[in-house]
C-alpha cells in the first residue's frame, strides 16, 4: 500500500535538508576562477538572478532558476555563509 501524503512528508522531514543545494553542486564542479567569479556575482546586488542563470546556461551548466535567489538569500540548504 502506498503511504499517505502526510506519511511521505514525515519521511522526507526525517531525512532533513539536502546537504548540498543546487548551486553548491554547480560550484563544486567549477574551477577556482569561475567559482570566485560566481561568488562575486552573488555578492553584487546589481547583478540580476536571471543574468547568472543565463550565463551558466550559456556554458552548458544546467541550473534551476529558483536556486539562484534562494542561494543568494541564504535560504538554501548550504552551510551557513
């Protein structure tokens, strides 16, 4: 028998947050210069989230558009920054 939605939610809740957010996974695969560039872009409030997404996709790096603002705001599952 398939678990109820509430049971499924409780199972997921026990697992806790994903230790690596989508952006952290991307950053782990970048070389040091690209990683530094991405961190600089995140810190610059004048750079739009969508510009970061487009630049990554132009380099064939798939990213969820919602991951960028969550990471920048510290609402992702990364370690506290």
